[in-house]
């Protein structure tokens, strides 16, 4: 079987002149992005996802690069990770071939930090461990000026790395909103759900993306695709669009498209579905006693729709589904991630764990073992939101697992390939941003919010 890189080259040779030029131009563009992501260029806020060629040589390349405002553009396809082979001319594979194991592992870590300015430990994680991304929470954000200053300082700490950071945040609207008070508030999904209007949900996604872009973020952990099917659920509630699969799917996909239309990476969550839990996974391990057949009729429907729409990234939750895997929660399960998400559903994009320092994991599993388990299950990015010592523990566990043969380095390469392809697809940059004038954005949010019933 040909590796995807050889299939891409074969595909280019088979195309008529114009398509061949487009395909060749894509390879050159990706190489330039990955070789010099910190160089001056177009402002990040104007970036739109750059389409990657399909892993299948039978699928034609898009004839245009999608515009951030083009509402009819089909999302670019996720790229399949190739085996690393001699003579591989794929620019992403070439980048990976030049990386050390330490650098590769770094790209798989997305970490939280302490405080409102980078401290020495934060700078060490970025400059030395070369972590692939940062997540900021409310306690990291000290007003608009402070937030922009922090984001710019974090990017500056990455100046020695040609691969830009994922700068991520949870900006869902409603109670899960990280932007400071200078920003106009966006209502919760539950309120938008009552409109039953996909155009309103798409506008919500666009506004959320504009909010995070204005501060220099490039990844948003939204939309929530959980179905609020359990009234006793302590963690989802109005974070969901509603209690039926059709509504959540319709509005969730619209919000996802709104986010990506602005050049922000959307992360759909919380696969396989957090809506029917009665325990908060931040504190304890929820258990959902449903079969695959039952999940496929409700919880999985929005995620399957997102996969069909080329979802950029999927977050996997810390929930035990004993009918599928009696030992490991979804986030560590080769059955749920590998067999179901990757296999049955055919998802080829980036898989991100929920925060591995949540009580659901730390109270029930060893963190180092959990890190190895989730990679073996099929995860690409490990979210470690709290404690610098936890980042070191996870990093060291993954390095040791490769060195002792528990995890093949080719498995690490697969994840890094997906990660770098996603960064290239969205043309991420570590360029600093100016403190934004929010007048126009806030006015747009207020005007849209007036269309949402109380």
C-alpha cells in the first residue's frame, strides 16, 4: 500500500495542467508555513483554513482556497498521517524527519500556566520542551491589556521554534466565557438553541471566533456537541444547544462552521457525549452505562455529523462507558478512540484529551500511565492544564515509553503529522497582535444578541 506522500506525488502527476499547478502550489505553501511560521506575513485574523489534499488520490483538490467569509465553502479535508519513508517529499513529513523525539513529544502537549505573565517555568516549557500549545483560563486573564500582553509574551517565548503555538481558550458563550469585561457577553448555547436557527448559531460561532482572534488566540474549545439529556447533569446544562440530537447537530455544526470561517480552529467536545452524566468529571469519574448501539442513536449523532463536515479537532471526555470498555474511560480507551472514533466513524483529524489533571483521571489513574494509554488509544494532543510538575511527568512518561519500545516512534510521528498539518491548514502564526478596538465587535455582538429570546 502506497504511503499518503507517494499517493500525493502520484496524484499530482495524474492531474491536468491547472490542477497539477494547484497541487504543487499547496506543497510549496505548506513547506513555507512549516519552515518559517514566525516570519512576517498576513495578519493572523485574516487567515482562513488552507485546504490539504485528501489521502485518497481519487478525490480532486479544491480549486480555490476558502475565504473566511465564503458561506458555501466546503471545509478542507483532514490529512491522513503517512508512514515515514525514505525519499518522502511530503513537506510535513520532511519537517518531522528533522525533529528530535523531544521536539515531537513537545508538539503533543497543550499546557496551562500559572499567573498573568510568563514565569520561568512557563518559558522553560515553551523554549526548552517546545510544547505545542497553551490554554488560558480566567485566572490567567487580567483585563484586555493584560490578556493581549500575556498572549504576545507567550508567542515571543516561542521565537526559537519555527512551529507556532496553538493559543487556545474555552470561549463557549454563557457561563464558560474567558474574555474580560471589555468584551460584550455572548449568551449560552441553550438560549441560542431555542431559536432553532442555524444562521443564528453560525453567527454565534463567527462572533466567538472574532472575540478570541482579537486577543491573539487561534484555537477555541467550542462548540459543545453534548446533548442535554439528563436534567441532573451538573456540568453541561445550558452549555448544550438542547435535549435532542437533531437540534444539537444542526446548530452545533453551524457554530463550528462559523468559528472556522474566521480562521480559528474549532474543537468539538466532549466525545463520546457528556450530556447523560450526573457527575462532574472535573471532580470525579462519571459512568454512563450505555451500549454502542444506544450511543449511536443519540450521543454520537452530532459528532458523526461533525466528522462528515471535516471537524478540525475532537476533544474526548473522561467518562467510563463500561459496556464498551470496563477498565478505561473514553479518553484512555483504544476501543472508544481507536475502534469507534478512528475506525467505525473514520475520523482522521486531531484528537485532544480533556484536561488530564481533572479529578476523573488523577483520583483513579496514574497520570504517567494515563498519558501513555491515551496515545496508544489514538490521541494526538494531551491537555495538561494544571501544575508544571504534571507537564514534566507526562513528557517524561512519553519519552520513556518510546525509548523502551512501549510506543513506536512511528506512532508519535502519526500524531505530529496531524498536528503540524492542522497548524499549516489554518496558517497559524506567532505574530503579536495590538490591543484591539472592540467597539465594532461589541456592537455586532449586542445587535445579534437582541435577536436571541430570553
